[in-house]
């Protein structure tokens, strides 16, 4: 399989319009266009009955106590964990692309709806947890929301877009579907997969 994410090249910075936030010299960061990039895939194996799409950042801090705090930094050697930015499952077998802005176009306070769309079932991304303590932003964040790493993080973050070709039409998941659930449910059903990884930082010193 092959995957093309327009504007996202292997190992290169993700353009600001595809991010949740961009650097701001006065406020450290400001909200961005938060549009999902166009994702196209081909070279699909025989027997494919559906697809799943995940976007994950493996560089999320495991301790948020210093995140976005003036006078502090998030050290590069701090243990990290996965942060899922896009969860889309049960994509029909005849689908080969998701257009730019089709799943995300702007930051939506309290999140976007989860559930059935024309291109599959939207799960919940991890902004659902990250923003749970913000009374103006808390909610269930469905589908895609772009990069917003801590502006004081010493580590460059990586964002891997992966499309999975599956031998089932449905993973049998429902409700607030989360990334780790999808990974577990796909086991034994992946015929092929393709990925591309872009980078992003809000720290001007990284």
C-alpha cells in the first residue's frame, strides 16, 4: 500500500494550517486553521473489506505538571506516551481518499460529534482527555484535530498518519471509540498498512 498526505512529507514539518495551534510570539501559541490534510491511498491488497485511519503522536509527555508553564520546560528525556489525533474506523472498501477539511475545518470548542460519517465511523481523539479540565473547551473531540504540542517542550513531536487495509467491513466498535481500542480490535485483521510521519513543534528553540 501507499499513502499520500498532501503537504505532509516524511520527516518534515507539518504546515501550520493543519495544526490545532501555531506559534505566537506574544502568547506562545494561538489557535490555527485546524484543517485535516487530504489523505489518499492506493495499492490496496486483494480481499480488503474496509479501512481504518489513525494519526498518533508518540511524543506526548506522561507528566503534564510543567506543560505550558512559564519559566519551565518539558525535558526531552521525560517518558512519553501515545496521543491519538485522528480516529476513523469502518471506512468503506471503495473509499480511497479523505479530502482536505472534510473531517476537520477549524477548532471546535467542546469537540465534534463522534459516530457515522460518509467516510466511516468517527472515534474520539485524545483532546477529549487533554481538555477535560478546561470549562470552555471540555467535551468529546471526534475525528481529526491537529498538532498542539506543549510550547515549552524540548522534544520535537512526530505525527504518524497510517491507513490500515482490513479483512473485515467493521471492527465492531461503538460509542466513544478510542485509539488503543482500535489497535486491539485490528489485531489479526490487517492485510497491509501504509504510513507517513511529519513533525511539529511550538517551541521556537526546537
